[in-house]
C-alpha cells in the first residue's frame, strides 16, 4: 500500500492576492489627503508693538491655555 499523499485536482494550493488590497489602501490614502480640510484655530489677534528694526517673519501659531485658577 502506498500511503503517500499527493495533491489531487480537488486540493489546490490557494494564495491570497494582496495587490488589489494594496491598491485600495493607496486610493483611500490619496482620497483622504486630498479631501482633508485644515481648520484654523479660533482666537483673538494680539496687537504687538512694532520694532524699530527687524525682519518680518511668517506667522507662526502659539497655543495658550488658561486654567480656572488663572494659570497660563
């Protein structure tokens, strides 16, 4: 008797093709990057004194938080 097991026509080696999954992930990533809306933080504009000399720099964001005790 031959007890060796061979792969018959009904038993096929199946593999999962991940190429469509990777494509879909990149499409979703591009979609969310393109449709993202950047919200500017609300607040008040601080009136700062102008310097006699200096270079005008681009606006940078500074976030401050005030607690109930009045601590900054």
